[in-house]
């Protein structure tokens, strides 16, 4: 980044992007959630469930939303992100790590009634013509409680 003000602005824009990610997911705003990703996003949630699920490595925002929406639609979800570590690589790329916590409540559509998870999002961001987008996202879990 050429100057400190531009760097700070970029970091704040990325924080806002991630806030939209969490809000859109919890409100089931699939168009809004789709908009936080690059078209060619790589989503890696293979280790977010036990046992590891290879089907949760998906390339493409439309494919990812098409998989995610029917799974989450019947659930109540709450996702929180904390303590972002954002590194600007260039004027158009950045990386980030976010501590996360999520809670999901099922209505009988899952083998559990409540899921409570803790971990980290590992992300790559790309600035496109209309702003920052998530280009790669991977979730690593520290703990997952199901009841």
C-alpha cells in the first residue's frame, strides 16, 4: 500500500466485508452472501465437520451457495467473527485470519439439535472493480460440540 490512510481504509473495508458474510449467512440472504465472494472463490469446509467431508471443497461462488442454502435454510444460525488479523499483500490482495464461533439449531433436519463450534477462518481477499471480495475461505475447527 502506498500510504497509511489507504491501507487503513482497505482493512476496514475487509472487516465490513466479513461482517456482511456473517449477517447474510444468519439472515439467509443468499444473494447478499453470494456478493461477498469472487466468482471463482475456493471454499474449503472439509474440516468443519466430523468426519472430514471431501465434498465441502468447492470452487465457484454459485456452486457454493447452491450447496449451502438448502443445508442452512431450515436452521437457526448465529455466526461471530473476532480478532481479525488482516495483512495487505498488495493494493488488490490481502489475507486474513478470524477467530470464529458459531451456533446452529436444527428442527429435526440434522442428527443433532444444537451445534456449537469454535475455530478460525483463513481467508484470501481480492479487490475487484466494485470492492473487496473473499477469494478463498477455509474453516479450521478447534472444538465442535453437538447435542
